[in-house]
C-alpha cells in the first residue's frame, strides 16, 4: 500500500507541476486557451492572476515532493497536509469555477489521502 500511495502522491505532484506550467507559461498560448476553454482576450486580461494561481500550484507540488523525499512519519505528515490543501483547492474550485476541477484535482487528492492514511 505504501508503494501505491507514493505513486499516487507523485502523480498528483506532477499534475500540479503541469498546472503551474499551464497557468504561468501557457495561459495565453493555444495549449492554455484549449485547456481552460478561454478566449485570447480573457487570457490577456487575466494572465497575471493565472500566473499567481500557477505559482500556488507549484507550492503544492513542492510540498508533496518534500513529503516524498522526507519519508517516514515526518514525510507522512507533510504529505497529508499538502494533500489536504489540494483537496480543499479542488473542492473550492469545483464549487466556484467548474465541476471539472473537483474531478481533476479534488478526487485524486482524496484518493491520495486515503492511501497515505492506509499505508
């Protein structure tokens, strides 16, 4: 179970690195426009906000990576904290932005939390 938990946490961390790239670097590019279903005009108006959001996703990825590197009980606590942060972000995004966030961000975090707790 511990190996599966580590794999899932790693995948979630990598997803948040991808979110960082999408929001900070590709927001107003074709890939970002498609990913978020936004217009070039909207992207231009919100680029700074998206960059800030991407930075926070990077912090989540860094925290999960930190927990993986630490290992042991300390790493477990760090992973639980950052997975909980991802879950809250996913729930909030699912309620305020689009339901897709709930499934893309919230559900993996809930699965990760359950696996880390069971490991």
